[in-house]
């Protein structure tokens, strides 16, 4: 009897066992061939193929660590809306700029451009908001916000510009008296930050609405210094300068007699525009 016929007569269990051995041998041979092939291709490819063969699952890559900002406190200064008597150390001389004063600006951008150009300044009072936010992931304590005077001189007397449409009034909870040589933010006559130092958790903030007044005959420029403690308790200071709006926020002028201004731009009878007033008209 041939070997082929005898094999056909073997029990089913033997045939299954033989198939298993053959399959294992084939797989072993294939694996050996693959490993032999990838050995010369570098360890990175070898690792990739080995992972596929063994079905190993590597842990997911961890997220990169959060980067803390260099300065944990962000300060934004916003002007309050409303009309105001404005003065400037510059005269308005070009036909284009005079047309804006005489006829009124066609857009807010046009008006703001002129005010920035002549460095317009409010008389006696400015109103603005200071928004302070902790942009780090750790608590910080805002100890104080200090106005730092950078210029104090005589009141501006070159150009006066009256507002169109009257002046805005609002209730402001924090005051700043710039007539003082070392002014501080106050509330009800008391230093605001003596009792109101702010502990800010991550993402927290506060808004301080300010009315800054100067009733004397001077001109004042200043910037702010924000003093705060970081998470380690170390004290730092952040300097906040003029934000560059049309009308200056961190500058204000006292007034002089109307006749002392070189140019006085007052409203027309209908209130829709302005014209230059003569000294005689101002008396």
C-alpha cells in the first residue's frame, strides 16, 4: 500500500495534529524570513513590524506640559464713552483736519485719527476702566495699582475743542485725585487697595472703574504700576502705559481762562459743527 493511501487512513486527530505542526512550521519560517529581512533595515522599522506581528499596544503619547506665561497678570485699560472738553498742545492747521472740526467727522475712525494726531487731552477729568486678569494656572495676589506721575507742568493753552452733544455723566466707584503729588486710588476717601487687595485664582479677574480728576491749573501725565505677588510669594511690578486711544486716558489738563487759548473751537448755533471763536467772543 502506498504512503499516500496510508495517510488517508489515519485518524482525524492525527491529521489535525499534523496540520498544526505544519502551520506552526510555516509561520515560524515566515517570521524568520521577515526578521531576517528587517534586521538590515534599522531598529525603527524592526520595531514597527515586530509590533504588528505581536499585536502589542503602546501607551498613548502624553500631552505636552502647559507653558506658563512670563507675566501671570494681564491688564487692559478701556476708556469710558462720553463727550468732554478737549485741549491740545498743537494747533489744528491743515485743511483736512480743520474740515473734521468744522463739519464734524463722517466716521468715528476719522475723529479718532485726528484726536491721536493732535494728542487730545481731557480737561479736569478722565473716566476709564482697568481690567486685571490672572492668565496663569496658579493664584496671584494683586497688592496695589499705583499711578506714577511722569510729567507735571502748566495747563495746556494752545487749542480748546468743545464737545458736540454735551457731556456724559456716570457713577464711578473709584476716584483718583491728580492734584495730589502722590495720588492714590480711593473709595469714599480711603485708599482702595488698603482693604481691597485681590487674590485671583487661575482665570479670575476684577474691573476697577476710575474717575481721575485734576481741578488745579496743571497738566499731568502718568502710567500705572501694578504690584502683585506670584505663587511663590515673590513681589513683582507690571508697568501699564497709555493705551493709545484717541483722547488720552493717562493724561489730563486743568483749564485756563477762555481768552488764553490760542485757538478756541466752539459749536455753531445749530450744534452740528464747530467754528473758531475770536477772543472778543470768549470774553
